[in-house]
């Protein structure tokens, strides 16, 4: 990789890590679900909530 590519990869990695950290902050300590579908619904709603709060602020 060239120096520019390395710098761009570091910037992208930081953005991804920051986004994942923001998503984790919204999650409660535990997520009680009985089925995989229930977990996926809660996960989807949390990600949607994050996007909504970011677009409002």
C-alpha cells in the first residue's frame, strides 16, 4: 500500500470503530430475547434509533 492508502485505511477504520462504539452505547447491558428473530428485531431497532438520533442532532 502507498502512504496515502494507509492513511485512508486508518481514517476509515476509525470511523467504523466510532460507529460501533456509538451503537454499543445505546444497547442496554443485557438484551433479553427468546428467539433469534426477536434479537434481530431489537438489533435492527437499536441501529435505526442510532441513525435517527444522528440525523436529528
